[in-house]
């Protein structure tokens, strides 16, 4: 009989302790609203210009430049000939997303305690051609432009910057990797915000596509 009483007392104690620990854990778990507020505050602090840069692409673009000469344009309009050249230049494209494109309904606290964040649509933030490496293809082959040819560089800058932007945007639309890199960047930014709410080791799951969720591990390349 004593053994039965001791056993029942032990079971009761375990149940009481379990309920107590469960209650404490439930109380320590932040609400969805608190998590969203912390995340949005962290993003606004990181992106004061309302655009969060999350990655960069190293690309090389090739485009054609035409220079036509017309005698008395609008009067005679005599074509004096058109010079054509192909311009090739490497550059860097920065991408990310507008801060206001991350809506509250895109951040959810899951039952297992993980925080799911839906990656917003990505956009090109800037395109920076490396004019020091700009090359032009003529009948004599590839030639590097001299630094004194400012007029040519200015025209080339306008052309290749647009080409770099288009190439970067095409990559954002066709590849998952920029979205995965964005997930890693968000993990580094948002992790400390959730630690501040009392979550010792916050776990993130990022929805990079309708049917693809990633859980970042390690640093972004």
C-alpha cells in the first residue's frame, strides 16, 4: 500500500511539475504581434532608406553602341554613316526588397516555436559598372578605352547601367539563389531582435517560393 501511495505521489509530482514548466514556457513565448513588431523594427533600423539590400551579383554585360552622323538633321537629313561598336563591361548589381513590401501576414509563429517569414518580391537596387575594365570591340578586335575618353565613357555608362539592371533583374526572376541569400541576410538581421524578446535560439523558416521553404545554415557566400 505504501508503495502504491509513493508511486501515485511521484506521478502527481511529475504531472504538477510538467504543468508548471509548460505554463512558464507558454508565458515566456512571445506573441505573434510582439514578434512582428520586433522584426519590422529591426528591418527599419537596418534599412533607413526603406530598401533592404540583401545581396550582390557580379555580372558582365555586352551591348551594342551606334553613333550615327546626319548632315543637317531635320532639313536635308543626309546620312553620313553609322559607326557601330560592341561594349563589354563587368559590374556589380545590388538587390533586395522594399521594406514596406514585407506585410504583417507574411510573418507567422508556428506551433513548434519556429518563425516563418515569406520572402517579398526582390528588386534591383543599384547597378555599378566597372568603367576601368570597359572594353570596345572594333574591326581591330577588343580594345580597352583610355581614361581620357570621358565622352565615350559617359555614353557607355548610360547604356551599360541599363543593361546591367536588366541582366540583374532577369537573374532575380530565374534563380532561387538570390532569395536564399535574402533568407540568410534576414536571419542575421532578425535573430538578435528575437533574442531580445527572450527567445534563446530563434529558429527561422523562410518561404522563398510557394512550394519551397528553406532553413538557413551558415553564412551567405
